[in-house]
């Protein structure tokens, strides 16, 4: 990063107090400060709209919640995870969470900003995933939302696009026009940009802790990624291609597992 860029980001942070961690520190040790320029409400509105459109399309194609048993499983697991999100950020307990399953062969799942969860049926069917393994994936995706990684990516893109001009706008106090510009960038930016490597690492770590707190065996995260790798020797799915190298991620998860294991055992004995 150039000096000018570093300086402008530092100035922006000082002026906006926009560089804070979205979540409380906890066992998994995720506490990086984030540049969050765009208002949460702007990002969440875009997310909600996009999610609604996705549901409508899936409904039209008869691919929405076609498998009731799988929907029940995914909903139960998600609700147990959601019950623990207050540890990381109390406000998230009051989000308008939604959980749906789309009939789709891809090994994928996501949680859009504000708590809009979608699990693709391929994940459960093709991998024969256990509840613990599904919890590992959904926990990872929920962690992205808790950390507001989408909003962070948009904020970074905003600076790249508008640069110092954005700073002037913000200092000028016209946050409304900034939000309008941000929305004008389109949800495409928000939802097509892959998470960065550090964001993925955070989602892995926080997701592991979230699953453990919800009473799901954290060891399932490693078995899940191994299954994914095996299933995708030929063509890596989108989910893996936007995620960090599998070996590093497995090492990282294995190192953190003993630390969250007591949380899992405590949750299970309740
Ligand atoms: Zn991810």
C-alpha cells in the first residue's frame, strides 16, 4: 500500500471512527479493525432485496425448499447457531434471520448481510454431510455476516472507485449522497466480489467457535473440508475457489479446535 493511500485511510478512520471491529473478541481471537464506510442499513437493504429476488426465482423454478426434511434439518441447525451469535455481537440476536434451502447441485451455502441464509441441497446430498458438518459450513457463513465482510468489501471498493473524493464527501457530511452512490454501485459489487483471504480465515475461526458453542463437534470442520476436496478433484466448486488454500485452512482449524473443544463439551452437557 502506498504512503498516500495509507495516510488517506488513516485520516478517514480518524475522522469517521469507521475502523472498529464489528464483533467482540472471544476464544477464536478475531478482533481485526475494519474499514466500514458505507452504512449498515444501505448494505442490508441491498442484501434483503437480492435475497427476496433469489427466493422468488427459486420458487418459480420449484427449487425452493423442495426437500422438507432437509429444510427442517438446516433450520434446526441454523437456529441453534443463531442462538449463540450474541456472544460475538448482541445486536445480531435481533436480526431478521431467514433460512432457506435451494435445490442445487453446487456444494455451496451463503449468509447474506443481515442474516439471510441459503444452503444448496448439493452440500448435504453430494457430501452426505452430517449435522456437525452442516453446522461447520453454516457457522462459517454466519460468521461472514457477523463480521460484515460484505460491507467491508463494499467500503474498500468504494475507496478504490472514488478515492479521496469520497473522503471529501464524507467529511462534508453528506453521508446520504454517499449511501446513494454506494447503492448505485449495485448489488453486483457486493455479491460478486470474493471474500479476501483474511476474511475467510476469520469466518473459519469464528464459525468454528460458533458451532462449538451451539453443541456441534468442531472436529467436523476438518472432515467437511476434506470431503469437499475429495469431491472436487476434477472441478473445484465456487465455494472452494473463493476460499483459501485447503491445506492452510485445515491447519488453522486443527490448531484452534482444542481451544473451542471445552465450549462444545459444555454445550453438549447442558
Ligand atoms: Zn467464506
